[in-house]
C-alpha cells in the first residue's frame, strides 16, 4: 500500500538547487582532469537536494538517464551544478542537472554536462511515498516537463514496444 502525506502542488522554481565547488589535485583522474565519477556523485547530490525540496522528505536515486559529458572539467576550475525538478509522478520525480565549469582566470564558462536523474521519495520506514504535483509555469518549464515524460515513457517501455516503435524486430 502506498503511503501518502498531505501534498500541495509546487512550482519547479521552488526546487532549484545550486552547488559550487573549486576543484583541486585531490579530484584529478589519471588524465589530469577532474574525475568523471566525482562529477556524477555531485550530480546525485544536487538532484537529491532539489527532489527533497519538492517532496519534503528524503529521496533515493532510482535511475540516471542521459548523463552526457560535453567537455572535461580541468583542475582548478570552479564547478557549478544547477538542479531542478522537471516532472513529478506518483512517488518519483525527474531532476535535471546542468554542470558548468569555469576557468576563473580566463573568465570562461563551459557547459560540461547535462544529466537527468529519477529520484524516489521515501517515508521514515524507507517505503515509497507520494510526492506533490509539479506545476510548470513558464514555456521552458513546460518543455522540460514534456521531455521528462518522454524519457520516462522510454525508460518504462517494454523492450519489444521500443523495437516496434523504431520499426525493428525484437529479440
């Protein structure tokens, strides 16, 4: 049985989370840039903050979709992660995270990564709990919500349905 709590619909702007971090040698990988796994962990942290703001309870990561590195993060860059809830369903939410790396000396900011994480709200007994509805207000928020619903449909679709959609034979 799904446990519920009183919920009031929320706007995406109420879920915004921003994390900023100055990278250093301790964050380096073998290539001399910042380790991608560390950036992925920071994405998870930012997503958890945004989802917790929306749900009003603790959350866990259920899935990661579309984590795409666009450029490396270099040592001594300032990394900024911006997260917000894109869509909310019964017990889960999709959180979009944008990562930017800034070379403060050169004054250059690079879009480094975009990720979409599905977070599930939990009650005190670690069981899924209902989340508030999300009410997108701006055209951009509505687009993000539509895109999140499409990613969810793909994530939850049966493999054979996806093959049919793409015109291929399942297997």
